[in-house]
C-alpha cells in the first residue's frame, strides 16, 4: 500500500515554511551555533528547513531538541507533532507512533490531537503490505483508525480514516480468502468452507464476498451438498448478479441441472432470509 502522511493541520507546516524560506523571512540558523544558544523558534525553523531538504531523521532530532530545551513552551507543543510527522516521513513508524501518542497524552484537547491520532493510525496502516504477511498490524490499524473516526468525527481526517478502515477490513477478508482457496485446491473442503464462511458472515461488506459465495458453491458441490450450494448461489443471484462470480456459479450449477435457489435450513439459508428482510448481518 502506498504510504500517505496526510496533512499536518498546523499553520505553516509545509507550505508556509516553503513560502517563508523563499521570501527570506526565516533562514536556517548557522549550524556552528549551539542549539542551546538558539531560540525555540530558530530551532523550529531549522527543523522545517531540514525536513524540506529531504532529511526527516535529522529534522526529528531538531524538533526533539526543542522539547528538551524548552519543554513548556508553545514551540515545544508544535515541535512534538512535527517530530511525529518527521518520523513518519522517515518511515520510522515505531517512533512516529510513540511521539504521536505522547502528543495525545499531553494535549488531548488541542486541535492537532486529531492529526496525532491519524498519524498514529497511519503508522500501522502504512506497514500493511502483501496479504501473506501476519495480520496483527492490520488489526491494530483498524483499531487506531476507528479511534480517529469515533473520537474526531468532524475532523478533516475522518473521511480518509473511513476509507482506510474499509481497505484494511478488505485486507483481512483477503487473507481469509487466500487460506480458503489453499484448502479448496488441496481438497480440504470443510476447512475451506469454514474460511469462506468467515468472509460471508464477518466481512460481508468487503469486495471479497462474491468470490467467497462462489467458492462455497464449489466446495459444497464437491461434498455433494447441493442444497447448500444452491443457497449460496441464490445469495449471489440476489445481491451480486452483475459479477463474474455469479456467472461462474450459474454455469457450475447448470452443469448439474441445479438452480440458484434457497433450499434446506443451513446457516446460508438463515443469511438468505435476513437479506430478503433487509437485515444483512
């Protein structure tokens, strides 16, 4: 997944620093001058310039120095969120997470607490990669994104958090599908059905559901359980008729002179009834 740092929400975080440096209003302090002899604003501007020069790790250290030298100043507060931002830019997700959490702990009522929470979530989300990896980070990303959505619903980061939550949720469903397909190919039909059932019951809002239903048809037909296969096909026909997975299921059933219709009293029949009543799980 592509890395996204979002917008900092602080006046002058990136755009302003570029404008000011271009106008010559603020210039990086002479590096020969010890930080202890500089004002917090001077160190802050130096950190901004360092960040814009493509050295986020050095910028993070400069922002950290403001915290150390001027711990109770306004600049220390601004530097803390910028430190989290710089760590994230450097892909140092563990330190970005820790720094963002400190900002939330110290300044929970500040406007930028929403951005700190968003950065914390991104520090998990941006580490989600291929489906085959351990999904612990995905669960942590989901929880952190949920915190952004629930705690800061009116912030500018809520809509992005919702989108990423849906993508991470789909990622978990894709993991279940990967395992289910593996079992299906090996002829372990019951194990495969259990994985596809998880997708249908717990991840039904994801893009993985149509395929999960089709794979259930395949697995149930392989076991000779035609009623369950027909019911899975009926759910596909009811909700996903326009997909290729429904076309494949229709063909598969037709070869056995079967139709996509709800039959029997399995767990799939219960879901079918709920869907007809508009009470999708």
